[in-house]
């Protein structure tokens, strides 16, 4: 079974990203608007204070006689007497900025590091105007605005961090039922494992999804049961007529008159044998799926069985122009296992058949049997020029590495399942133009 790849961008990540981006844009806009409003209010308050201060100082100022009030500490002041287009400076603080626009503008202005406000009133004689300009440093206002800006920025960063963690936790909590559904669905590793997944009592789309998946699993399970029931019934029904046909053709072949009839009957017998193997495989598959395959374990000398099967398969090996090299572990006292003789023979014959079928003509088959850490390891290696598929796919039902060869893609799958039932393992590995099948079984102790 292939492992499901976890998505690089999960729903939880997307929810957190959307929530974070929305919060960031919303809070940034709100913080910008709030800072602008605060700045406007503070500037207006400072302008109003400066204007009132200039007006009070102007009221206390007199040209005849000359009375000039002194500014407070931190303030600067300048005083002009205007008569028509002629202006006469009466007083100016030492740090007062020189800016001629102060005499023509009626608004609060900034010059250098000062904010200045102007007040104009007529003198007591009504012929002249007294221009009073008062200012103070602009640094406190800018410092306060900068502090507010930094505070808003820190609040934004902290809020984003808190909202990100909250969104991550909240999305995880919301998606927890979905994760449980995914985990349960992934545990259904084979079609017949259709155990219903837990249904969350959330009353939302997640509950609907779980119920829909359970309905789908029920339909799949019913279809699979029907399929395997059909396989089992058909296999049982076909075995008897196939055996009768095979016996009758063998008898007819012995009584054939000429070589043409013998060749025709031989071809029919070959097809019947192929069909009989398919029926046997389908029956074995049905029994394995239903857990009804019966085993009759006994002590088997695996070295003797290996030599017997190699001798039995020697004709097929020679027909493919192959060479068989057999290496037995001579250091072991005995090479015996406890297994079902018929089932183990079928597994080893299937591996030999695959090796001969897919091996490159003129190459060597390496068959080894040795004892490793309380286990007997039976391995068969052959060279192949055809691309080697994924070994996991080779163990699936009805999968054929090469559709042009005989077979129905059931042999390796049945061999895997049979070895598992007998307490052993079967591994197939393909790399660098070589294919290796390895059977491991517990060795019988003395």
C-alpha cells in the first residue's frame, strides 16, 4: 500500500494564513487611521494652545508706552510694529528662527525645531498693528507622536503573533474531527478492511463527510464480498470439469493416430493447464481473503526440497539458455523449517518460474540457501534487461510486470500471503538490472 503524502499546504495552514493576512490588513488599516486621528487631535490641541498663548501675550503687549511681556522658559517670541507696509521689530528672542513668512501667514507654522503661532491686533491709537509671534519646541509633540506610533507597531506585532497562535490552535481544534476521519480512512489499507470510521457529533459538514465515507465503505465492502464469493464459487465449480477434460485429453493424446493429432491435443492440454492454474489461484485468493486457507505444517528439509525443485525445473531453465548456480550453507547442521509442504513448494516454484520467465537469456540464476540468526534465507537472483517496476506493485493482485508473458498477476501476491501465514516473509528487490526474491523462515531447532 502506498503511503499518503501529506500536503505541503494543509487546510490548517491556509486558515492561519488567511486569518493572519486578514487581521494584518485590517489592523494595519485601523492602526493607520487611528494614528492619523491622534496626530490630527494632538496637532490641533498644540495649535490651539499656541494661538491662545500668542493672544494672551499680545494683549499684554503695548507699543505706547512700550511694554513687552517676557516669554516663559522654553518659549520664543518676536514682536513687530507694522504701519502700512513698514514693519519695525520691537523684540526678538535669541533663538527665534528667521522666517519672513511668519509675517504674512495667519496659521501656525513650523520653522527649524519650533512651532510658531501669530497674533495680530491694532494698537491703542488705531493707526498701527502689533504683530506677536510666540512659539515653543516641536520636539515634544514629535516625540509623543513617535511613541504612539511605536506603541501601535508593537501592538500590531504582538496582536499578529497572538492571532497567529490562536488561529493555529483554533483551526487545529476545528479540524480535529477531520484529522480523525483521515486517520481512520488511511487505516483501511485493503478493500476488504471496510471498518466504519468514527462519526463526530458536530452536526456540520464533517459529520456529513464521515457518514458519506461510511456509506461508500459499506458499498465497497459489499462489492468485494460479492466478488470473492463469486471467485470461490466459480473456482470450485470449474475444478471438476477441468480435471475431467484434462484427463480425457491426456488419454486421447496417448491414443492419437498421428503427430498432427498429438500436437493439437498437446496444445489443448497446455491451455487447460494454464486455465487450471488460474482457477487454483482464484480459489487460493478467495480462501486467503476469507481467512479459510488451511495449513498442514510439517518439518521440511529445505535443502532437499530446493534440489528437488531445481531438478524438476531444469528443463525450463535449459529451454531459456540459462545457467543455475546453487549454493547451500555447508556450515549449518540442518536446513529444516516447519511449514506446509504443498504451499511452500508452490511459493518456491512461483519464484523459480518468474526468474526463468524474466531472466535475460544466456545469464546465470543464483540460488542460495543459508542460515542467518535463527532463520533460513532462501534467495534467488536473476539478471533482466527489462525495466524493473516498483516492488510494492509486484505484490498487488492482478499486476503483471510484463503483460506479454503468461500469467495473471496473482502468483507473487499469493506467495506473500502464504509466507505471512506460515510465519515467514517474502521480499522482492530490483536494482541495477538484477531482480532478487528472498524468502525468510524460522529455522527448526534440534
